[in-house]
């Protein structure tokens, strides 16, 4: 079952994998929240949508590659965020619930 709140999403992080019934963007965010940047990036880079670009941007921002992140934020039609990474992760999760 897809979580209905960010807290419900966070409560699933003790599992070994996200449910396969979840959308790919939500699965990508789950891996990121678990600390598996590579698995999250592998999913995000194959999502050829504005959401995939936004997640891709967030991931590159998190790794400290602002130039690459900026490119992906522009592809997503999103401004470069001024808020924290945690706040952006929550925003991304909530948009995908």
C-alpha cells in the first residue's frame, strides 16, 4: 500500500526494499531516504519526465554537484531550492504520494 503521509513513508524505511507496487519516483526516493544514492540515481536517470529530472536534480544537489543539479532543475522546470535537503526530500515524497 502506498503511504499517505511523509511519516508513513519514513515508517517503511526499516524494510529491505520498497514495495514493487509503488511508483518508480517513490521507489527512487525510498532508496535515497535509505542512504542508497546509487540505487536511487539508477531509477531517476531512467525516468524521462519532469519528476525524474527533479529527483535527479535533488540527488546531484545532495552529492554537492551544483552545476549538474542546476541543469536537472532547469529540465524539471523547478527553481534551485534554497531550503534544506531534508525539506526537499519531504516535498518530493509528498508530491509523489
